[in-house]
């Protein structure tokens, strides 16, 4: 039987890690999954219908979809907060239907929710981050090490003695993430965790997540309806009506702008701009994902002009 997460007291990096062959192995797999919040509902009314998704270990995956598409349900099924009514979900080789495996799954898959105030329980930042390891029975000295490492990882080491209610929304989300990291998960799932942040806070949080994924090997599954947030992903999954509608790299997905529009999603403005330039015969390159990428392309296109 497989495993997820790290045991109490086990040696290793402060935040989980994926070794060689990152992205080659499946971390979580949905096979023919159906789920409904209404008992005895017909299958066509399920929130998730015949869902088949494989999230790869060590990758930064983004799940996109408009409201009601099933994104949050997928997040909760990955952590075994919810269990499928039809089909199976396996995480780290463990089946969420196996009651004996659920504790290990929930330890290995950390969750960060939309509102950090619903997740922060300590009167100081360090107390909050220590809460999870304390409940795991981690020895006090190791708890201190984990708290210090987790706060350093999210850039909040200078706020250890601050009261969480005095922090900004972005800082609170960093504390929530630190609390998850202190549990030593192998994966972190963020359910609309950027939706209450301003653009600056959202950008800072996404950069933090990308760094944790890239430098620490943490598997990240980010649930969002902000299309621009998918640009930094390794893999993008688009949901519509409780089903997987599209999957691929950001460029592969954004190329299908018309299909995305048909399910209520718009590509980022910079992507749309360069698509129009291509239609006008001015640009013939690949799909542009970010403003920085667009600026560089325009610089190259205008070299030598007066």
C-alpha cells in the first residue's frame, strides 16, 4: 500500500519533496468519479460526473472553471474531506474509500481555503503554525524547528509573535500555508485561496507557491477561476458542468480560446491581444501567456524601427 506525507519525527526537508522524474508519476487519480451533495439525486444532477483526472507528482497544477463547475468538489475529494458516490479516488496509492487510509491521506494533502480567517486558530502566528504538529504529537523541539522553517518558507519569520488579526489578507494566507507546511505534506491544495486578495497580494501568493513547488518539490493543486493564474502552471485542467472539458499545458489550453469562451471562460487580455495581432497578420509566434512575455515579444518585433 502506498503512502503520502511524512511521519512524525522523520528526517527530510521542511516541506515535502519530489525526487528524480518529477511529473512522471501520478499523485492523485480520479477514475469515473461521481459525487452529489443531494442524497438520491439522479446522476445528471451530480456535482461531479464521470470525472477522470490524474494529478502528477511534483507539478504545479491549476484547475479552472466557472462557478458551479465542480472545482471545489475536486479539491475536497483529493483530500478525502468528501468521498465519491461513484468511482474511486486514490492519493499516493491510497484509496479514499478505505477508512484506514484517510488519516494518512489528510496528513499528506494540506488544504488552504478561500478565507484564511476560517483556518487560523492561534492567538499568535507561531501558535497557529504550531497547532497542526502539536495535534500530531510531534515533540516540542521538532515543533519549534518546523514552525521556524515553515514561517521562513513563506517569508513570515518576522511576524512569529504577531496577532493574526493584525495581518493583511495576503499575510494571513501565508500563515495558513505555513500551518500546512508545518504538517510536512507532500501536496498542498488551494481552494480559491487567491479570490479574496488584491492583485498585488494575489501575485505575491502565486510566486510563493511557484517557489515552493520549484525549490522544495511540493506538489501544488491550485483551484481558481482566474485565467491569468494558470499561466505559471505546469498542467491546466478545465472543468465544465462537473466534467473534465480540457487538459494540457497553459499554451495548449489557451490556444483553444473559442472553446473556453463557449464554457464561460476568457483567456487573459494579453493572450487575446496577441491572438488579434495574429489574425491581423502582424504576429506569427506562439500563444503569449503573460504581460512580461508580451512586452518582450513586442520589443523583439519593434527592433530596428525608428
